[in-house]
C-alpha cells in the first residue's frame, strides 16, 4: 500500500474526527445556553406569579376593571377547592 495514501487517509480521518468533536462541542454549548434560557424563563414565570398573588391579596376583593375577570376566577376556584375539601372530609368521616 502506498505510504502517502495511508497518510492521506489518516489525515482525512483526523479532520473528520475534529469536525465531529467540534460539532459535539457546539451542540453541548447550545444545550447549555438553552438550559440557561429555561432557567431565566422560570425566574420570570415565578416572579409574574408572585406579582399576581400579591395583587390579588391586596386588591382581589375590589380589583381594577382590567383584572376583575381573573380575580373572580380565582375566587371561584378557591370556593371550588373548599367545597371539594369538604366533600373529602365527609367521605373520610371527619
């Protein structure tokens, strides 16, 4: 076998291996960045929810017109929860 052929094959394999390694590193970095984005989105979501909870606690009984429907939905859900918990107590004989 020609020595230069073997050298070229070896160089080709090395080059392809580097391409695969570089692509793997790129994909790992993208995955890491997406993970960081998800973490940031969770922080935003958590704080939006906290803002809403605080607003409801302060203004839920007399909300601005813009939030009236959502506050009513929260009150209805809370009433539903209380009713369902009462039914559970009844079933348990408490």
